[in-house]
């Protein structure tokens, strides 16, 4: 007697007590197959067909498709991104009394006084104890700071310190439970073409994410018209708008690689710039203690010089002076009472090396000065006319703007 329910060809270990219509049909097929002498493999495939055909019993997949890397990176960094709202008192400009009609004076009152100005920016939590990193221009001369966390909680903030030279500032909040610090990356490991994702609150629109690439590295801020800053910036084509300032620029892994600081707009796409996180981390470590960030300075005004420009100048019969036909940082002015004056530098000198490293332009010299220490000797190689001079200069602390 045949027992198909126990046959290894059916792949089941359970035998129902009473066969339903499907079971009787399977048994009949098995009997016919045995009678006709069909191969065992053919019978096994035949008996499986009704199960495949029963499409109504197939359940749809329960797992959603995976998100792309941008969503994953933003999800990792977003809990640490904050909005910063500020207020400050601004003196109101008085009208010229000679132009103010007495009737208008009675109507509008005395125009002298002040008004409240509101501002907005972004920031990123870099310490679970409540330390927020942002731009100095976001919190410059403000009276009140309000920090809105990613979950909507609003907290009062205090500006611990700011460094206008690097446009960085630190704000402290009373850290609530569950606050999350952002993972910090390594800006020195960046390459042009790497993914760059900007987070922040442009125009007050919180939790905004934009995508681009690292367009360039070591972009000197002086070339953008900011002579009072010392920064080599990350350039990106990720959209950065007013309100993004102080927010993080992150990589594909969700690590902070920069602090968004400015944008240059024009025909076509805008150009965004961010402060490298390695620099920002070092400045924040100094600001969190309440101490001022000290920047060495020489007291020089410099212009770039190339051998080609020098030759063109020297061929001009009306040239004021003959220039060394080499690349370097040309001294245009020596500030009175500065370390440069004490070291004997003169207008027309060409600085070609500092700290035994070649200097091709003013930005390279500034980089060597920034890496030096206040009061410690910094060796310079200078070309004056046809002579090479070895000078030693001791940088002083950069005077703070009043």
C-alpha cells in the first residue's frame, strides 16, 4: 500500500488522517507516475507545482529598501546640529536736527535711542557636556543666545569665547539628558572630489541637508577679500546659504570635516566655504577655557611676486625699484614698532623661505608664521637686491581689534 505522505519524495514528515481534494490529486499523480515508470526527479517537481501556483499564500517582503549613504550620514550627524537665535542692541541712527521738522518731532518723538536686532545661524554640539561650536560672526556682540536642539528643546546659551581671526566661537548650554556630540573627522585626509554634505538651518529652515563635493582645499580666505582673517578653507559646491553659518560640513561617513562659514554667489551655482575641523578643534580647545586665542604676527604687508612679474617690472624704465626675479612674498610695507621692523626687514625685500621651508607667496609665509610661537625666533631667508640675507624674527601676539 502506497503512503505518499511518508515518501521522501514529498519532503514532509506529517501524514494527514484524511486526504483533501488536493491530497487525493497528488496521490493520483504519484500512482500514475509509478505506473508509467517516471523518474523520481520528475515526480518530485510535479508534486511541487501546486505549492508554487498558490500565489495567494506568498507574503510580500516586510523589509524596506536601504537608504542611500546621504540619508545614513545625515541621520548620524543630525542629532548634534542646532539652530542659534541671537539678539543684540543696536544704536539707532538719529536724524539730522536741521532736517527734522518740529511737527515730525512731535509726531515721532526723539529719534535717538536703540533697537533690538535679531540674527540666526547654526551650530554643532562637539561635547556631551554642552559645548556648541559655531562661527564668531553668528554670536558677535550679542546680548542673548537661544539654542534649539534637534529634538525641538530650546535652551539659553552663553558665549564662552570667540576668535574673529578664524571666525570660530564656542557657546555653552546646560546639557540636558540625551544630548549627543557629533563625530569629528579628519580634514587633513580630505581629497578634492570627496562627498561633502552641509547641514544647518538656512533662512530658518531647520534640519536642511544639501549634497555636493569637496571642490578645492586650502583656499586662502585673503583671496576672497577678507584681509583680517587667517584661514585655509574647504571649498564645496554643496548649497550653503544664510543661516547655514556655523553648521557642520560632513563626509560620507557622517563625520564633521568642517564648519560652514561663508558663501560667494554669482551667475550659476554658488561657492561655499568651510573651516577645516582640525583647525576648529584646536581653536575650540583654547576657547572653552575662556582664554583668548593667540596668533603670532610679524607686522608686514605682503604681495605675491613671481619671476615673470619681476622681469616685466625690471624692463619698465619707469620702475621705482628693481625686483628679484624669483617667486616669494614681497614686502610692501613694514608696520612701525612691529617685530618685522625690529628684525630689519625693509620695503622691497623678498621673503623666499621661513623656518627652512620655501615660501612661494604670502599665504605660505602666513602658514609658517601661524605655526610658530610668540617670542621664539623664526628664521627667514630674504632676497634684497642681489643679496641673500638670513634674518631672525621673533613674532609677537597679534593685536586684538578694538
